[in-house]
């Protein structure tokens, strides 16, 4: 009886081995949510979404020549503008604020932006975009469009992004 059972187990083992690559491939294709920052000429930087992800877009105002910071809370529904900080009042800047601290006017907000945030920046804006405290974009060197978007990508892309970030940090 034992040889007969081992034959069945061998067949089952071959079946599992046959379908394991397909199962792995399907798993790698499952979608995950990421926040993606793309600005020419750099490749897009993606960070997998977890709880309480924040994006800070900081830049020099083109007219006032003072620093602006916009803080967004990000989840799979998109971006929400949670806070704005600016150093001076003037062209295109809010006139209402909640507090003044450390040289900045501060306004607490709760504005649904959607899944795409589109900017046009010049080199004089000296943009810095960070995701959860890690800078993912500085620039631009030329006038260019910078897009922050929330989207789904295959888990394989997310894994490759993570490996690329780790390799880049070891190279520095």
C-alpha cells in the first residue's frame, strides 16, 4: 500500500510544482497602491502606500521669492491638502491663516485634491518633494511639469522600486 500512496503523492507534488510558477506570476501581478512623483528628466519615484503617508511639496514662490510648503495626506482615495505654510503674503497666497509660527503663516485645511496633483515649476522654484520625510524629487533644472499621483501598480513594480532604492542608497 505504501508504494501506491507514494505514487499519488508524487503526482500531487508534480502538479504543485507545475502550477507554482503560475501562482507566483499571478501574485506578482496583483495591484498595490503607490504615490508616484514624476518630473522630467528624472524617472518616476514611487512609494507604496501605508497608513498615514504624507507628501510635502516645498518650493520658492515665483513672485514673492519666499518658501511655501504644502502638506498632503495620501491614501488610496487620493491626496488631501492638510496644511499650507508660507512666509509672506502677496500674489496668489492666502490672506487667511490659523497661526503664525517659526516665521510661517500656517493654515490647517482639509481639501480633497483627487488622485493627481499637477504642477508647472521653473528652476527658480527650487522644488523639494518628500514622501514620509524622504526627499524623492529636487529641481527642476529646466522648466517642467511635476506630477504627484496616486495609482495602482503591479506588486512586481513596487518590489523593483524598493530594491532600486536600497541599491541606490548603498551606492552613495
